[in-house]
C-alpha cells in the first residue's frame, strides 16, 4: 500500500512539476510577447517621433536627402529632384525654402504625388521625399475631317526623357495629300539653371477661309526664371516660309491666293506672377506681355509688329477652382491674312467654328468654375461651368462680338502626363440665334 501510495505521491508531484513548468513557460511566453509588443510600440512611437513635420523643426540644418519611391514608374534621376530644391545638403533651411522646393516639384508636372518630411537619425536631420511618378511617354493621335480634307496627326510625346526632365515631341501630319510633321525639344533646366530652352522645327498645314497655309517653321526660345519663379523673361527668334494651297472651306470667296512669302522675327516676353499646379488643380495669378517685331519678304519687305497681353488667375477652395483668362492683342497691318489673329474653335471662343473671325485688334475673356468630382490614381473627373466672350476688329472692317456659355466635363489620368480629355457643351449666339454644339479637346482650355 505504501508503495502504491508513494507512487501516487510521486505521480502527483510529477504532474505538479509539469504543471508548474507549463505555467512558467506560459508566463515566459506572455512576458516575451509583452516585451515584443512594448518594444514594437516604443519603436513605432520612436519612428513616429522621427517623422517630423517641417513647420515644427525648421529652420534647421539639413544633413542628408533621402528619396523614396512612392509607387508606379521610377526612372527620374535623383539630380532632377535635388535641382528643384532651393537649398543643398549642409545648409540651414527655412520653412519658406522647404515649401518652395515642394511647390517646384509639383510644378514639373511629372509627379502625381509629392510628399516630404524630416527625420532625426543619430543627431542628423534627414529630409525624406516620397515621390510618385507619372508615366511620361504618351502616344498622340488626332483625326479630323472637314470641308474636303482629311487631317491626321500621330506621334509620341515624352516629358521625362531618360528620367532627366526633358521633353521631346515627334508628330507626323497628313493633310489632304500633303505630308508634314512637328519636332519639339524642351529643356526646362537648360545648363542646370533656371533657364528654359525651347526649340521647334515643323512643316504643318493650317486651313483658312480663302486658302490653306503650308508653313515650314524654325523657332528657338530661351526663358529665365527669377524671384522664386515669379518673374520670367526671355525672347524667341523664328523664321518661317508660307506656301498657299487651294481652300477647303465652303466660305471661300474665290479671292486669288497670295504669293509665297518668308517671315523673320523676334518676340521678347516678360511674365509677372506664377501659376502653380497640383495634380488636376491650379492656383495663382500671372500677367504676361509678348511684343513682337517681324519682317515679311514677298513681293517686297514689309515690317510689322504687335503686342499680346494675357492675365491668368486661379483660386482654389476645397474641390472648387475659380479660373479666369483675359487677353488683349493689337497688331499693325501685316503683309498677309495668314499673319493676322484668328479667333474661334477650341482655344479661344467655344461654340464658334475655327477661324470664325479675323482680327488685328481683339480682346477676349474666359471664366470657369471647376469642381473636382473625384480624384483617384487612375481616373479623375472635373465638372465645369464656363463663359467666353470676345470683341475683335479686322483692318477696315466693323467690330465682331462673340459670346458663349455652357457646362463641361473633363477626365484625367493622374498617373499619366498630359492625359486630359475635355468635353464642352457651349451655347453661342451666332447671327442673333442661340446655338448649341459639342466641343471635344485633348488639352486644357487655358
């Protein structure tokens, strides 16, 4: 009995020992989990503490720059981002300088997201930028048919060539049996400075009421940015050769076509103010003046000059943008109608056909209220209400007035550069009658 009793006690002790060991093991596990959770929480808190908002830290010395991929394509060279910053590593940076850098990155328009913050690492202040690129290689295709002509444009547009923030557009054009094209090169940071170089070579067709202009053009422009980009000045030089083909317009008067002529000119420009972009919205005010002097060589040398002034104003409030464009231009009498101003179509007054009126003096205004209905990575939509008006006068002719208004809708793909598709439904007063139509464009109206 004693033996059995002894075995029972031993069994109880063994079970108690095993139970006690299990309890200790469980307590160790719980303690380890609690320690891990506490450490994780502390690490998370430290990381959160290390994620410092610039307004709480600056002015301060920046010791390092870190660039993180935010998603999507990642081809942009790091020097492109660093070049936009108005400060360098090792310098004392103010909050204003920090905000200028963020704004400049948005204004390149090659990023769909730009975020920046500071982190403290072993006594060093690190500037962290999280960037999400837009896809910058865009196919271009446009097909139109009017009068007796088929008009086709096709090609590619690259806004971030080799990840170096360079733009190259190459387009082929076919117009009523004639072949041509456009080649554009743009370097917004020429010589790694705040200089912009634009160069264009093209051979294009442009229909006018009494003829079609076939123009071969070469143009170079250099612009300089100063005072936080609120002042821009520069000049363009250009030369073009105009040939004239039969009209495709039913409004043609049968007037004889002009003789071929060549034109040479210079166009200085000066802009005050700045318009900033952020995804699909704009804000800011700018005023630009562009005088020009040209000489046309045809039957004889004919000099002419003029000036065009333009005011742009954008005010953003939540999802709303209030937009205004006002433009006024005057030009002395030229050697040919193709050198005058032409209003109408998708770029000046909606609701009127292209080339609706010819002018050497005009003023126009465009006003829009835009509302961002939704904005996602792959699709954004903006609703608009607009009104357009103009008054113009051609040499020895009476003043012509236009007025149009209506709703519009625009679609964007924020992941892509230059991806706007615009539908406007203008109602215009033509010959005393209100007429509605549909206008479709692939570029911003202004």
